[in-house]
C-alpha cells in the first residue's frame, strides 16, 4: 500500500471526530494569529520610544496591555488545541487497534497459522503506539506551522514587499532539502517497523518455549540468532535516525541564511528609506525568525509522519486481511447429530493433496473414532468439522444441512471440543472452567470438576477455585491444564463432542476414571474421538483408520482386528 493510500485511510478514521478536528483548527488559527500580531505591536512600541524626547509612555502602556491579551489568548487556545489533538490521535489509534483486533477474530485460521504471532502483536501494540506519537506531533505542528508560514508572509508583504520577496525566493531551498530527506526516511522507517516485528516474534517464541530451549541447550544459539536480528534492527534504526536527524540541521542552515539576508536587506532599507522604520525592521526580523521556525518543526513532523505512515500501513494490512465468509442461516435448536461426509477433498497446500474423496456417515448418538499414524489427517478432519478450514470439494452434512451454508457460530455452539493442545487464560481456575459459560455457578463448576476428576487437585491449590493462574496455565502441569479443559466441556456439554487426544497428558489411572465419565457424557451424543491409545476407543460404534489422508479401513474394533490389516498392526504394536 502506497503512502498516499495510507494517508487517505487515516483521514477517514480522523473524520469520525471531524467536529473536534475543526474546533482544533479554529483554536490553532486563533493561537497563530495572536502570536503573529505580537511582533507588530512590539514594532509599534519600539517606534514609540525612538528618538530623544519622543517617548510616548501612554502609547507604550496601551501596546503592552494588547501584547498581554494576545499572549493570554494564544496560550489558552494552544492549551485546548493540544488537548483536542491528543484526544483525536488517541481515539483514532484506539479505533484502528479495535478494527485490527476485530479482524483477527474474523480472519480464517489459515491467516493466523501462516504468520508469526509476535509480528501480529507488534503491529497492534508497538506500531500503533508509534503511529499515535507521530499523529499527535503532526496535529500539533503541521497545521500550526503552515498557518504561521502563510501568516508571516502576509504580514511581511504588508510591511515591505522587497524584503518579503527575499524570503520567498529562498524558501524553496528549504522545501527541497526536506522533501529529499523525507523520501529516504520513509524507506528506512518501514524497514525498522518490519525488523521490530521480527524481533518481537523471536523473543515471544523463545520466552514461551524457554523450557524446551534449555532442555536442548539452545541458549547460545538463540543468543546468536537474537544478536543477528538485533544487529539488523540497529542498522535500520541507525539509518532511519541518521536521515531524520539531518533534516533539522539542514533546514536550520537554510533558515539562518534567510534571517541573515533579511537583517542585511532590512538594515539597508531602514538607512535609506523614510517609510521603513526601526520598529518595522524589528518586526520583520521577528517574522523572519517565526517564518523559518515552522520549517524546522515541519521537517521534524515530516520525519515522524514517515515513521507513523509506515506503522499505520502495517496496521491497515491486518485490518484489510480477508475475512471468513459469513452465513446468516443458523442451525435448528434441536440438533440430533446425524453426520454425512460426501466426497470431501482438502489440503493446506493445493500442490500437496492431503484428504481425498473422504466418505462416511454417523448416526445421532454414535461414537466415531479416528486413528492412524501422525500426519495422516486425523486432526485435519476435526478442523473441517469445526469449519476452522473450509473443504475444497464435497459436502459435510449435519442433520440434512450442509454446514457450509450455516454460520460458524451456530455450528460451534452445538459442538464441544477438547484438544491435545491446552490453553488457559490469565485468571482464576473458576474463570477458566466457566470460559464458555459465564453464568455457571460455583456449585455447577465444582460438580463438573468432580466429573472430570479435577476437583481433587484444585482444592489442594492455595486458593482453590480462586487460585489465579498466569498466562497459559502458569505453574500447572500439562495434565492439570488438560483436566481443566475437560472440565469446561463437562460443565455444559453440547449435543456433539470432539475429543482430540483429550487425555494424552493424563496418567493412566486418571485416564481410566475420565474415560468412564466420558462414556456417560457420550451417551445419546454424537462423538468424534481422535486417539493414539487405541485401548480407549475399542467400544466405538465406528472406527476410521486413516493413512495419507484416506480411509483405508473402517468398522468396529472387533471387525478390524478380524481383518488383520493396518489397524491390527497399530493395535497389537501397542501391546507387543
């Protein structure tokens, strides 16, 4: 996305607060006019005291009162301008962050899976903060600077046209310097934001997996990789800072030439003209100084805006990410759970087929087990049933309804799932159990915990169900976290259950107890079970044996053993 398109998009966000923005511009205009009026008054005061015996104390007193009033108006206007600009900038960034996070909630899972988590976090947090700083600085200096430049030019031309022309002739030099440097800074600030996101992603990944890092003695190697990324970030930051830093000295040099030219030209006019007084020269020099100062401010603003635009572009890339398709139709309230899979094809990479021509059916209340070696497509089948990914071809039919024609929300409201990968949010044990049912009472939570056999370890925690766990479960073991995830399902079980290696991290004794609880839970509910421990699925109504994305065998446990095929090999290998 080009910088022009990014600016247009940002202006749309700012447009939500157009009345505050207009008020800010009016106040800024008042502040600037009052500031510019002061040199005129000062010049009049100087002319009122030039010459022996010509001091007009009354006139000087009146002028000083006017200067004081102008200063007060300028100060009050500037205060409210700054307050409004900060409010607009913060609210604009808040809206962009909100839209970016909303997009993250609605993009396909494939979008998240194909990107680094740390980079996404960096865009929403760090880049948004950088954009906010640049936007506030732009509001405060850009408009005020432009008005100041135009205002001083008007005042200078009313005082003396020829000296004003000297200023106008030298102005393009300052603009050329600023424009040349701005082109360079945008490129480097964009690289800086990208490299910052890469570093954030690496740090987040290493911290979240620090135990694995230490177990495999990867500390030194990780330090080397971090140093390389950090070194590259340092280089890009140095280049961005270098070009942004030479902007101000470059424009100051040009501005000093302008000031010197005005001083020399004005002095010559004052010496040889009866219409150009010492007070006029004093006012002109003040205007020349005020005229050149905004160029320094604007050059700094342009540099910051280049960084802000680069950061805004990265946020907008998330906001513009493709959303999941949305269906308005909902599943009926009384779902039975009859599934029919017809000629389903799916692959993550279209050049590498995974599931091909998958067909099976499952009646309401039946239990389906899916087994097979790692990578055969078991978890992928679960992803398709939950519509985390949409199928490439075929149909998945639930109670006679193609699930691709109904909303994902209504589908997932009827499916309860426990995955091998556990996840707990920061909060209490009770809050994590009631994650999918906020209205659950403490009694209901405890009852569900007893069914999942989690109550015994929870009550031993320092504060029981009110024990606060950190990010992703804190110091709880993997098995304990998995028990809490199972308890979530026990709390409010829907008509369809999906258990993907739900007991893989639990000891065998507890697993046997939970399995008995699951058996009661699965009664009259359609269930899909993915398991490597084949002993846990021997009572399933139908077992699908998958290999390379295809169903190579199907039947009951007894029938499959009698066939002495691939399932027989898998089953007996666990006991030989």
